[in-house]
């Protein structure tokens, strides 16, 4: 038998996983005192009958409960979750039968740690923490109002397990050891949660070049991304990554992987002056050099073989009538390309430039288009079909290096000659390419505008053949060595012309053949 104020705990074992249990209590006369429903991990909703005695309702509390100056707390009950907390644990306090809309103090061994307010039905739900300083043993948990009414539960607290702090060490994932100006690089790793990670970049002499601080998140993860400036000096960098306790050092080398470069004797020239260029490339492998005038027309083209050191040079003589503006100089060796802008009659401007990888394509090919302009600028790109209608249009954005390279699928393109137009508000350029054209099988008629030329002079070729066909032009010197080779195509009427051939400035006297 139980004495008044004592409590009893029941446990049930079933063959059903996570069952719901309906329960009720009955007094000696068979009258129902209270009832409720218990489900795993949920609060039991206790319904107390109005005529039930306080001592009976107290037996529903799973933890020992006693009243002190009970008054309005006669039918009140409360419990905590978890039932057997440890010092420092968070707990939930759930109660019923308290006066409605009343502020209650929550005390642990008569020391207030929290206050709660009941709802308009006298129900209470709150959260608080068991003080971590409490020793193992029994403690009293009390809910009290300002009138002195109290409801107390006695529980036993378990011994707190020592908390093992795991400190994350500073780590970084693989970072690139080689980068180019304009390239975006990133680094990431782990460190202490919510800590600051300092990244310092130094030159080979140990002089600080750059420093930034990134924040690790609550799990200790961090990352950083940056773009190497286009004008960044070449050479190695020491990168120190530190969390204030540990420091990890890495080395990054900034270099240019492009094997070809061109240098002009001046950035600007006057009409009539000679344009002088020097370049470097892989030795003994030919370099294709072309110059386009301000409207994008090719005015010079030459195949040059660098010497054993990889050096080469070339010249172009302008005239007083040469159009003023920005000239683009292209150099190509294998997969490497280089573009240089110079000004005639003024400083060069970031004029838009477009290049494609070849002249004639099949319908299952892709056009590799490279556009160059001002860094981060946008350009409209249109493709005009053989009937002069717009086939496609799109807007592209240049990278930090001023370039944008893309592939254009030719699926659905019919045979014929197409024009790519790339334009910006102050500049535009055009290049043509063909799809599905066949080589000439009929008669070719061709002639130059004159029969005798001086070194450095341009050669204009005019002719006719089958409509929409591919032709190959070659210029050979008196020794039979090919000076230049180029593919062109005839238009829909069969006519063709080309003015990009030029007698080399160091040309050998004799009979040259253009075929």
C-alpha cells in the first residue's frame, strides 16, 4: 500500500514496437480518478476528474510529488523529460492542473533557475537546464507561485560523464602549384569551428604581397577563392595558412603557359611608318602571323620559322592612306595563340577580335570561336546564313583575361557560306566560314593585278570557278619553298578574291608562283 504523497511507477513490455498505451486510475469505490495516453517520446495528456482527491492525482506523477500549502495546486502535476538527467542537461518541464495564466518559479533545491507561465487551461510546457554544479544524488524540483503554493518533485540525478573536447586540426585540401595571370584559384580545408583562418602570400624575399582572413563555419569547414590579376608579376609565391595555432605553408608558381608571344617596337605608329615586331615561340616550328586592319580585314599574312633560340621577327609597311585605328596582330603556332593590338594614328583601343579554328566545316563539326575584348565586357554574337538571315544570336561575356572561347554546334546548318558577326557598342568584327563545301572539280581561272612585285608588296588574286567550292592557294619562291598556303572559297556565283598574300620583305629575286 502507498502512503499519501508517495508515487508509483509502472512499466509495460509489449511485442509491438513503439506502442501507444491508454491508461486510467480508479479509486476504491470504482470511480475514475484520472486517465491519459502514453506514446513513445511524447507527452502524456492527463485528464483529471473534477471530483478526484488530490492524493489520487498525486499517484499519477511518475516522480515523487508532495504539496506544500497546496491551495490552488491540489490537482496540479508535473514531470520532466528526461526523467533521470545529469548535471548540465537540458530538460523539458510539462505540467497540468495549475491555475490558468499564472507565472510560476522553477526551483532546484529551493534555488530559482527559471520561470514559466501556464496557458489558459493551466497547462505548462517549458525548457530549462539542470545546474552542472549539482552533485550526484536526489534533488527537489519545485514549481511555486507568488502566493506560496508549491508542487515539488524529487528525482535522482546521475553522474555527469566527462565531456571529451575534440579539437579539429588545421588542414587544407590539395591546392594547385601552378597558375596563370587571370586564372581563378581556390583553397579549402578544415580548422577549429568558428575560428579565423589567415591566408598570407609572400614573394621569394618574404615580403608580404597579400593577406586576407576567412571564417570557418560551425563544423570547422572553410574555403577561399581569388583571381590572379592579369598584371601579376611572374614567379613563385609562399602561401602561409594559419589558425593562430598551426601554420601550413604551400608554394604557388605564377607563370604563362602560352609558348608564343609578340612584341611591337612601339604601341602606336603614324601612317607611313613601318610596323616592326619581334616574337618568341618554340624553335624550328612554323608560326602563322596575320595582321587585321581596324575594320577586321586581313592585310598581312606570313609563315615564319623561328631560329634555334625560338626568336622571330617580321615587318609591315603602312602608307599615308592606311586607315587609322587599332590593328590586331595574330600569331599562331599549333594550339597556342597570341594577339597584340597596336594603334595607327593614335593609341590602340580594346577593339573586339574574333578568330575561328578553320575555314570549312562539316555539319557534324563544331566551330571553335575565340573572341577577345575588354576584360569582363559583353558582346553580341550573330551568325548570318547564306541567305543573309540571322541563324543564331547570343550574348557572351569576356573573362578577366578579355577572352571568351566557345564551341558552336553546326547541327541543322545547311551547306553554304556563313558569317559570324561579333559586336560591341564601339566595335565589331566579321569572319566567314563554310559548311559542307567541296573542293573544286571544274575549271579555275585566276590572275593577279600585275606581274612584277617588289619585296613587301601585297598580291591581289581574282578568279572564278565552280560556285560554293573550296580552293587552296599557295605562294612558292624560286626555290620551290612554300611561302604561304591558304584555303579560300568561291561565292554562290563562283567568283573569288584574296588580298592577304604578300611578297616577303626578304624575298629572293626570281619567278614566284601563286597557284
